[in-house]
């Protein structure tokens, strides 16, 4: 398979994508980034995936960009010869069933599946895409990728695997000289990694007190990410690279967040209507919230949110 063929995209589903984009607002706030689970992914993300795959000869991984394809995913699972057939038909089949039930096109969640060697991507963020490709690179370098996948069940191993995936993403961005995206990577991958730290704490100390530590741990991740981003930017600036700053990158994210619900664009009106319908529906009658969200979407689509 050519590396140009490793990416497949789901067909546009405007209401479903708008609904999930709205439903992911808590995650956007947690990571302070409007591109998390946006379900509208720029072609530049595809190009970043392909370039990373070409550099590391990842021609066997398959990347699903905002796509739900159970049968195709099953096909990838059954033909991933690097993992033993026993592991694919046991643990691998369980991951496939989870994929079928937890419909990513609606529920989101960027992730890599080592049993099928597939990446599922829903966030419009190159660093997140490269992090998931970093997992594929990590597993490619393992002699027994199936057993390596099972080691994740051991407490603490996930932290190691997530660290390597982020490291490979950042190293790649440095190698190609994409300094702006490297700075963005620190600011998103550190807080994302902190959620795994929180998970490890829960495994180690499963108490009610520990469960209240999510926000402090993620805030620490943000603080460390900003620290390393500023430190790295100073080094880049000393090398006379110009054209951006951490402030300008933050401004781009703020603009993207504002545009998401702007009544000046058709997409913004649709998402504003969806959000309004979902809020009203949830406050009146929870089970009917998706229906009112759909009416809100149609109202925004017709231009009602602009009036």
C-alpha cells in the first residue's frame, strides 16, 4: 500500500458532526483548545499524516479521519499479520466490538488500535494526529507488537507508551523545522499526557479524594506545557527563526473558538443552533435533547441564528 493510500475520510454528516462538536465542549475547555473532537478536519492534517508515514515507512497503518467503518476495521484486524492470530481473535476482537459499540463518529476519541494497526482521528490538530502516528511507529519498532499491546494492562505502562508517542511527534516536528507546530504540540500533548497520569493515580489510589484531582493534574500539565513551549520558543528565537510567537498561536486558537459559533458563517450558525437546541432540550426533557438539537441545527442552517 502506498503511503498516499493510508488515509480514508468519512463522508460529511453535517448534523452529526455539529452535534459532536458541541458535545465535546467540556473536552475543549479541559484542554483549552477548540480543535479537540471538532469532527471537521483540514486537509493539512492528512498531509501531515502522510508525510510522517513516508518518513518512517509506515505503509501498513491505516488512518480513518472522521470515519466509522466497522467492516473495514474488521478487515484490518484480520489482515494485520504482525500480531498473532490468537491475539487478534481474542483481545483484538474485543477492541473491534468496542469500536462498533462506541461509535466514534458520534462519541469521538482519537486513538490508535495496535491489533488492527489503525488510527481513528476526530480532532483537527496536527500534533494530535502525529501523536497517534507516533503510537504506530512505536509498535512498528516492536518485535512482538501484540504482546507489547498487552503490557498496557500493567499499571504505569500506558505512561511509557504515551510518552514515546508524544516524543516521536515532537522529534519529527523538530526534524522538519515546523517550529510553530512544535510549540503547539507542547501546549496540547502535555495536558493530554496529564490525563494518563491521573489515570495511573486512580489505579494506584482508587479513592474518592484521588478522583477529585483531575483538574489539578491537568492544570499542572498545562503549566508544564506552557513552560516548555516558552523555553523552546526562546531557543528558536535565538536561532533567528521568526514569523510567529506563543501569543500569536494562542490568538489563532481564540479566533478558531470564536468562529466555531459565529453567526457570520453558515457553519457557525448551524453549530450555534445545535448548541441552543441541545441546551434547551436537556433542560426540558433529556431524551428529546438530540431532537431539539436537530431542530436547532435546521434553524441555524436556514439562517435563523443570524437574525
